[in-house]
C-alpha cells in the first residue's frame, strides 16, 4: 500500500490543482482605452508658472500648506506638481501622494449603478423598497434619483461633524450614516429638484451590494479601478495606503473665526466617514485618468442618458452649471468637487477633448467652492494652451475666464489672500 495513492486522494489533489490553475488564469476585466490622444510632453513654462501662482493664491486664502495639481491638455502637454509642504513645516509635497478623493467617489458609485444596469442586475427606475425593506419612508425613491441627487434625502455629515473632528479614527458603519441622514426631515419631494445628499449615495451603495451579492470593494475594483488601471485608488474603511498628503482642518478660535495658526491634523480620518459618498483614496494621476474616462464615455456601460437633461444647480446660478449622474457639469466640463475634514478636491474633464484638471488642497475649513473655482481657472488657462508640433488646438469654449472667477474665489478666503 505504501506506493499507492487512493482514488479519493488523487481526485482531491487533481481538483485542487484544477482550482489553482483556474484561479491563476481567471480573467481580469479588460483594460479600457480612454481614447484620448495625449501629447507626451510638458505644458509651456509660462503657462505652468501662471497655474502655480493661482494655486498658491488659493492655498494662502484658505490656510492650506500644500496642494497637488494635475493638468492634462491632449494637444499641448501635461503639468503635474506638488506645491508647498505636507503639513506645516513638513516635507515638500510629492505629486504621487495619496489623499481622500472625497466627492469624486460619487460618480464612481454611479458607475456601479450604470454597470449593473447594463448587466441587467438592476434598473434605473428600481426603487429602494425593491431591494431594501429597512427604509419604508424612502421606499419609492429610485436608484436614478439617488445617483442624480434628486431624492430629497437629508445629508448626514453635518449631524456627526463635531464627533468626526474629535475622534477622526472612528470607523463608521454605512447604515449608521444613513440613519443620521434619515433622522432629519426630507429637503424636498423625490424628483422635485437637485440637492446634494451624501446619505443618498451611501444608500445607493447599500442597494448595489444587496442587488449584486458583491461587496462595494469588489464592485469598484471590477467596474472602475481595474479597467482604468487605477492601482493607487481604493475605498477603504480605514485611512488607506500610500504616502499620504497630510490633511488639516482649521478649528475656530475664541473669536469664532478660523484659527489659521493652529490646524487640526485630520490625516487619519477614516474613509468610512465618506463611505460610498466620499470615501475614495486616490492620487491625481488616477483621478485624471478617471475623470477623463467619465467625461468621454470610455467604459462599456457609459451612456449619454447619464448626463442628458441635467437640471441647473439652483435658480441663483448660471444655467450652464448643472448636475446629473453623480457629477457636475460646467459648460463642457464634467466632474465633481467637495471636501471632508482634511481635504478639498476638484476633478473635471472636457467631454469633447478629454482635457482634464485635478486639484487637491490640504485644508478643508473653507468652502469647497475654492477647489472648484481653482480647477476652473486652470481649465480656462489650459483651454488656450498652444498646440504642440503637428497638432491642432481645438475650440474649447468655457463660459468663464480666469479673471471672472478670481473675485468669486477671493470671497471665500478665510486666512487672507
């Protein structure tokens, strides 16, 4: 018997080998070519000098010690830079540093919705009640309304903000976040208008996990990160990996004004605070790739329907500033912006050319409009960048100029300009 192997053992070994072989050969999602023909070279130095000056002005105005900027102009070149220091007195900012991508997570969560719609797992007009029976008061809200921020559901962050500042390392359960949002009266009837709701995106994440039978980690990897080669991006429960840009928040002094001399270190704030609304950790390189793919519709599940008929943000803002599909549209740009304690981020790309701008500032006390306006200023400069040899500069007609946004941006200064 010493030289023999039983059929049962042989079958087990064979099955194990087959499983290992199949696991090793399991296909990964196809890599998506975003189809943007980017010039391999730097943007003109006089242009990047203007961009750096604008970035430093914005940093000074809100008390940020550092920033990371990425500007990619397909017909002209690219500029990626770390500006300032990672924390007061810290090391020089490295543009490869990771940071919380905050509201850039929202279109990623909507990506999952549209991917599962294409797969036939869910429909845009499915209701919350079809998939989750825990929220009877919101059972008629549709998945499209959650993605488009037209659900009317109240946000949760303001309700927990003081606790977030005191205990940034706390890990939050997404259902707990939802409970804080739903504990407040609805802002308006579902579908009535646009109104940002972090609670809505966390709810959407819960629905998509239930409908797909997969975790959000698995869904983001399968439909967003792996196809675009976003190897430095994740949506962790904790603080995320990589060499992190130090983030801060300016607490109030005795006079009630921001204390610009004593920033609170919020680098270790857990991504669980943002969950599927604002929990992504990324780099400017990954976000540039992402927002370009989003803008030009590069993925198999991308559809024009997602951004068509986008409603204006409000009656008091220009009609060209709209929102739908988890993203804002400013003229021909599409993207997102926002903040969590520690960081404010804006990422936009042109739907026709793929020109992209990504900005992260490492303090979040001021309005996140600072990041948006800075990104739009840089986009205005980038849109006029001269064509490289053998290329032709397209017409990119943005409905603003650097100067027209400058006064508005200055109005958000909290630490001088």
